[in-house]
C-alpha cells in the first residue's frame, strides 16, 4: 500500500515538474553554428581537413550503398536495444530518400539540397539558391544573413561542407516528430509538440539536474536523445568514408558535430540555470495558480536570457566577419579547453561536455543578467522572441563596456569547450591517428 502511494506521489510530482519544461518556441543552441565551425577549423590540428570533393546527392549515396545501409540500420537497432532504449522502434530501410529518412527516424519532408553557405563579408553575398527552398526554419535578414549557392555538379572544399551543414539539424529533420508513432519516440519529455520547440529533446539534454528532478521526473533528465543522433550520424559518416563517398562523410560528420556543439551551450544542458532545491520545493508545494504563474514567469525569463546569449554571440561573430573587428570571441574557438581529455566513445564525450556546460550555466546566466540589466532579464512581461535577431544591434551600444567584456570572457569558456569538443569529434570520425584536441 505504501509502495503504491509512493508511486502515485512520484507520478504527481513528475506531472508537476514537467510543466516547468515548456521551452522557447525558437530553439538554436548557437545561432551561428556555421561561423563557429569555420573558426574551429582554423586550429592547427585541423590541417588534415583540406582539399575538395565532388558534390553528391543524397539519392545517389543511398542507391549506391543500399546494401551497406541496411546493415548499418540493423546494427544501429541492435545498439539501441542493447542499451535498453525506451524511445526506439525499428523502421525497415528501403533504398529511397524518404525511406532512408524514415529508417533514420527523421522528418520525411526534409529537403537535402546540394548547396554551399556564403560567409558574411564575402565579396559577393548574392546566392543563387533561396533559403526558403532549403528550409522554412531559417530566415535571411541583414543582421543574420542566410545566403546559399548551388554546388550541383561542382567540387566543394571539405571545410565548406563542414561549416555549411553544421546547421542542417536545425533545418527540419528533427521538427514535428512526435506524431510519427512508428518511430517509437514515445511521449515528448519536454518542449512544445509542434514547431521549433518540438525538436528540444534532440538538441537539449538535462543530464546534470537537481536530485529532485532525477528522483521525481526521470523522463526530464533521461528523455533527451542527443546521443541517439550522434551515434547514428557518426556511423553514417564512417560508412560514407569507407565506401568512397567523401562528400557525405563530411556532411554526416557536420550533423554529428551539431549535437556536440548543442550540449556545449549552457542553456541546452541546464533547464533553469539559477533554480536550486528551494525553488523546486516551493514549486511542488504551491497552489495551482501559483504554479501556473511560476511556470510562465520562469519560462519567459529563461527564454529571454537564452536568446540574449545567442544573439549576443551571433552579433559579435557576424560583426567580426563583416568588419574585421578584433578577434574577441573567435580566438577562444581555437584555444584548447583546459583539462579536456581524449575520448574513445561518443557517449563519454557527450557526457563530459554536457557536465562542463551545465556547471558553467549558473555563472553565464548571472553574467547575462549583470550585462543586460533588469529590463531584458528580470521582467517576464518582456518578450525578446518578438524581436529575435534585430534587437541586439540596438542593445550592444548601450552596454557597459566592462560588463560586456566580462560576458565575452565567460562566453569564451563555452567557446573553448565547444571548440575542443568539435575537434575531438572530428578526429574520432575523420582521422584515426593519435591527436590532441
């Protein structure tokens, strides 16, 4: 009887705590993954990534490697089963693009065009492929340009493949998957059911939360699926390399690195950076109306700070490319993160990066509050998402220079971690020799 009561209590608390995790409708860990990757590749250890390869369609790769892809998906299913995954159902592979996407449990409406992204500040910013033909989730405006050119029938530099497609997992493949019952993802652990927030469990992983969440809401802590994506795409990258499809070897590698970069962003590794034991306890024992109010305010505050951080990073990076400003942030991307070890498994790398990012979450959150002030960070009635990508140009000149520099320094810690993690992943995927990150 007591055991049953405890189970019921845990379920009630799980439901209560789950309501805390209604995440931002727009969800990008680093709003400019492609610029981050471009700078990360400037590290001396990345010199082996040189040369160019022929662009290749996904359809071509799938049809040429239909037999080896079937083996790959069978082996991936065995891996999921061996770890006791509760969020997996095997979908049989067939040699067509849409069937490949279903076997990979991705959104089958996603388009995978052969394109190359044009970097800000390039001599010509005129692309010949509209961003709307690539994805509905990426906008092109002056502050955050998104310009592309076709690579069909052309050779592409390996570096360009990596920085172009590092953002691709944000372009639709992980969106709106919860209605595909045949994929076996189960009940969504956090985020919104549709739109940007629907991809949250594939891009955020709260593996280092307060013990209250671990005890009463294990799905919030264990519901993230970043490792599933990293494992599948790393296997695809290695297969493409072994079978002579270097274009897809590097494109799949870029996808893999996206998720490692995601978990290196503190707001993707810690749900509520400044929440402590007393916060969760107060929430659990509050009235229904108080819970509703706490949830709404907390969600909006975290959302605003999250967006401020990403927009701050994006603005500074794009300004560096356009105006050749001082290497304030970019220099951190080629610095080795202090004490960063080598890894032999995807899971160990992911867990280490997530832990380091979550440890830094409280400090980066505090620095954002100090830098941007009460209006933008402490008032839940303020909704930064409505001004996403456009407000930072107005805010930056008003910031206290000392506080801004301190935030840049704190961001540098995240960048150093992200840079080292990305290079470690690239070495694991693309090079077998001994290395240092």
